[in-house]
């Protein structure tokens, strides 16, 4: 079992590979290349951690090209998913689903604290093997899975004990 470090975001060369992949999908769809789309792709690919669409819109605020059109961000994200650059994550979280970069990043699953929102990203090969084994037994060919565990992280548990219920003051990290 390994805990993954926080995603640092893609470097410039990785970004170029990702944008090339996006351009292929755009071409195959018969769409035109657009610099606004690529600005949004860059923002998504360099975002550290998990983000909601609103997080991304907020991060792009001040960019003259994108500023006026948050709707554009909503339109572009499915294309980034289709190109395999980002994927939906934390889909069963009460706070609403998030996105994260999956391009050139290894598969991982999530532990989520329901009190403060802390997310631990882990890769547990034993669980991966069991899931593949289980699917095989039912004659399923797996195309993907979402594995999310909910609970209370250690600091929340400790401050619960200390104060009899209140959460600790740490801001949620995503
Ligand atoms: Zn997994
Ligand atoms: Zn993640």
C-alpha cells in the first residue's frame, strides 16, 4: 500500500504532450483548435489536487480570454475527459464530484474525511487485484472503477474526543 504525494501538476513538456492529445480529439470531432480551450486545459492540467468546475472558473478569473465565459469551461471539460486528460473523482462525496488530472498519472483511490474534507490518495495493489479477480468471476471485463472510502481522519477524531464533538480548525485540503 502506498500513499500518493499530492499531484504537482504537469510540467511544460507534459503539458505539450497533453495538448497534442487534445488536438487529436478535437480534429477527430471535426472541431477547430481554440486558444481558449487550451487555456482551460492548461489550468485543469496544472491544478494541484482535486477541483470542482467552479474552482477552475475561479482560477481562470482575470484571464481576459476566458473571464467573460464561465460557460465555456463547462463546455470544454467533457472534451478533456474524452481526451483522457482529466477524470471525474470523489463522485460519491456529498460536496459534489470533483475532477483531477489522470494524464500521465497513476491510478489511485481515495479515503475521504467527512468532517474536514481531507482526502488521502492511495494505491493498494491487493485491492486492485481482488477487484479484477471479482470481475472475472462474474464474466465482466472491467473498464474502470471508483473506490472511495469515507470516515473520520485522525485529527478530527482526536479533536472530537477533546471537545466532545466540534471539528478541528483545519481547512479542507483537496
Ligand atoms: Zn483502484
Ligand atoms: Zn485523486
